């Protein structure tokens, strides 16, 4: 008697085989390599969390091709960013330019006094970088960056209590808690972008300097200089102006500042210095010069060149500003 072979599996006993797509396999490998949670992976890829969990295991009942496309786009964007990062040169470390040394003098003076200092100048002269460098290397230095949302004294006080980690960060005891926190530290509070502050907020900071015996430096643009100097003619605020012990102003980068940054980029073509000096004299100052040189190095690296030339600087300026470098730039 011959046996009959039945190929069909018993009803209810079949096991479905789930096979993730190639895109899902690559995406899961990326998640594992980066240590991404399901929530994090859903956020960066744009694939909903519920869909992502099923799709990764080949169990998603919907349009898997759409999820594959989202994952491929995300992985491709990572590859592009990696290529750009590899071409992007690292900016030179903080350079103590002549202007930076002048700003340091104000910080040291105000902290050791304790007293109040004022540093003003247009964007890109190195004020913020100098302050950040001083904060990193000096104990008990706190840096607060003001903005248009911090005009009132209360807003400034709340921000400062967070920065110095005072015991009270809300309510009527904020001032007392802040003073207790910084008193006796021989420290320094640096207020960047101080042009955003109202006069009442500036006076509040002067009061903190007075009661806590702590150094204070205001930094900002040219209009801040005019405002502070104008207080000397206003009897109600004259004490703010009179309490400032040291004032330094830099309208634009000095030639020696530009030279120090230029040399730090290790540029072989010394003829490019005049062009860089012209760029540093435009709005944005040394910051614009640094950005232009960084992009110029990227362009050279993409052509497998180890040095930049004038054509790279011109192309970088055009890409960053959407305008041509004037023919007279660097040739005045």
C-alpha cells in the first residue's frame, strides 16, 4: 500500500517567515552601531515608532517600499554629512590676537578689583571667543549672553541664577540667593551682547557687583558704547557710567589680529593676506574671514589639493555670500 505525502502544513500549525528588507537590515545595523533607541531612530528617520518596530522585523503590513525610501534617504544624508565633515578643516585653536590680549586685560582688571569693565566693538573682533577662552581657564568666571527676551531685570536675574547655580531660581529670594552664591568667590560675571539690556537691567547688574563684591564686564556692539557714555549726562543713571573702571573699544579687527589668524591657517601663499585683510574688514570681521578660509580649504580638499589659492578664496566668498569678491579687494 503506497503512502500519500501531504505537503500542506496542518491547519493552525503553520509558522509565517518574516524577512526584513535590505534597507531595514542596513538601518538596524546603523541603530546598533550608534546605540539608537527606537524612539531616537524614529525621530531622525521620520518613520513612526509603531511602524519602525514592525518594519525592522519584516512584519509591517503596509507599504514597506515607502519605509525603505525614508530609511535610504536618511542613510544617504548621513553619508553626505560624513563626506562634508571629512573635507571640513578644523579651525585653528583660539588665537591670542593683540585684541584678545586687550580684552583679557579688562577681564583680569575687573575680576581682581573687583570692578566693572566695558568692551565694545563691531561683530567679529573676537570679543566672545576671548570671553569663552578666559572662562574656560579661570575659576569662578560666569558668561551670560543677553538677548531680546532678557530685557527686564527679573529675566536677567532668573538667567543669572541658573548660570551660577544659585539655591533659589524663582521667586522673591532670587537676588539674595545669587549674591550668597557668588560672594567671596573673587569671581567675574561677563555679560555678552549687553546692548539688548534695558538700563534698569544694567543697573541691577551694577548692584550685584556692588553688593557681592564681584567683577563685572559688559560686552556689546558700538551702540552699547554710546548708551553707556550717554548715562554720564543722565543724573539718575550717572553712577553706572562712573563705576566703569576700564573701557576698551575695537571697531574692527586690527591688522595684527588678521595676521595672527591668517598664520594659524598655515597658508603658503602669503599674497592671500591682503585679500584676507579686506575680508576681515567687512561686516563679520574675523568670523567672516575664518568661515571663508574654512570653505576655501574644503574646495581645495575636494580637488585633492593641500593648499588654497586666490581662486579658492574667491569661490568660497561667492558661495557664502552669493556675491563676487570686488576686483579691488586686497589690492587697495
